[in-house]
């Protein structure tokens, strides 16, 4: 069953909508975006075949950017693709090795959605439409500057975007056929240095300068052909 849970959440991650719509204003030289989702300063975005680096952001308001290719004179405008979350599933030891080997560029592997494979689950609920239920823990992580960020900067630059990613993930999950809508969940914010000291938490979140939030919820999958609308 763990394989099915892993595959299901991988699918959810891959289908999270990562587009936003921007309108460039030549007077302010800002691109106005009503919903910036998990976009943050320093990240690359794409419009068509052109890439841009976000230089500043006012969440759910506007961004400024510079083109990655200096010869590109087209401003950031229109349908914008923001960084796709990278999915991992497994224990801390296994994922730490996989995460390290992907790339030396943190931008190639963040933001990260990591399913910690330590499940508590119920199977074969006889007489019910439920195929299985499982308590899952999913980490939503991005780069953090452990040297220079204040606590407030950490929350604005890392925690807030990851909270937005959590909400996009839950929205996609709740629109997935055969899955019970998640109405109750716990969202746990990490401390400034990506180390959470509460009992029962993973103390070191991979061997990288990452931080963000943890999502805990009960994942319920219905048996195939179940007609319940939950």
C-alpha cells in the first residue's frame, strides 16, 4: 500500500497548477500578479521560451524581474510558469542521498515536496467504501539563508511561499476522484534554521539549507467504482 500512496501523491504533485497570470506595467516596471502562489525572490520563471529571474516580490500583488538572456527585451507578461515542485518519497537517509545527487544547483531541486514514508494505515475496511486510510506526513521545503535571514525574513521568504504550496497541493488533492476531501489537517512551521525541536519531529530536514512547513493529514482512498461524493 505504501507504493500506492507514494504514486498517488507523486501524481498530485505533478498536477498542481503552477501557472500565474501577470500584467506588466511600463511605468512602474512591475508585473502585477493577483495570486503569486509559492513564487519568491531569486526564482526563475518562464513565459513561452523566455526565462526571467524574480528580483523582488510583493505577495499577491506584483513582482519585478530581469531576463536570464540579456538579449531578451520582452517584459515579464502573460501566462507565467513558476517553479514546479520536485517530489521525493522515502526515509530521511534515502532521500538525503537522492536529493544530493540531483544537482549542485538548489534551484534545480526546490521547492521540494517530500513524503516521509512512515505510514500508519488501515486496510480492507470490510463493509465500507474505503480502500485504505493512512496518516501521512509531507514536508514542503525551499532554500533558506541561515546566516543572513532574520526570523521575520525567514517567515516571509520561505515559510509563506511554502504555506501557499501546501494550499495548492490540498486543492489538487481535494479535486482528485476517489479521494476523500481533506477538511482537517495540521500545518507545522519550522524554526528559522530548518530545525524543529518539538518532540516527534524530524530534527534535521535533509543535509541542506532548507526550511518550510510540514503537513499532516489523514489520506482516505475509496474503492474503485464507489459512487460516494465526499
